[in-house]
C-alpha cells in the first residue's frame, strides 16, 4: 500500500516539474509591474549548446557604465497621454520622464504599438505593430513578424 502511494506521489510530482519556463498569458505584465534592465556589451559572448546538463559561460558580459539601469512601470492605458492614437493598446510602459511605450498583451501575442508623450506630434505609431513574441512561448520557440513604422524623417 505504501508503495502505491509513493508511486502516485512521484508521478504527480514529475508532472508538475518543468525544466524550461513557458511564457503564457499569465506572464504578461499588468499595471503596477516594474521592468528593470541594463544595456550589456556582449562582445565575446558565445551561446553554449542546447540540451540538458549544458553550462553557458556569461563571464564575458559586462554592463555599460555610461547607461544606468532603466526601469519602466506598467500602467493602464487610461494613464497614457494621447492614448486615443493607440486604439488596440492594452497597457503602457511609463519611463517616469513623460515617455510611454504602448503595448498590447493578449492571450496569443505580445505587441509593441509605439511611443506616446503629452505632445501628440511627438508620438509615433507603428502602422503594423511590432510583435515581440507569440504566446505560449517556450525554449526553442520562434516568432517571426514584419512590422512598419513611418515617421516624417525615417521609415
């Protein structure tokens, strides 16, 4: 009897363990989430082999000292200035200096729609949004996209 319970517990736990993380709709940012990152110099960085028991060496990665870490706070679209320019936007990324990235996070993809500021003429909108990734997204997934951004000075 004890062996049967032990087998059931082992089977249950093995189904719960995942070696690789999968991005799902619940992974999408929500208002109040904070994203922080630093620019890195990846010169000399080489990715290792894929598969189990592989070791990747990131010792060659150095943070740029001229660019301090950057943070964005995700906010509801109602907090984004000129949000009417982005009818399909679902969330904004506030840099704290009056600049907002406008994104759409749905159950099937995460897209970037453009940049918003308090001055409408300084906003830019992708005519075809930039798809950052499809959902679900896991190790080995690929996501392709064509996108378009037209500004008075460049396309």
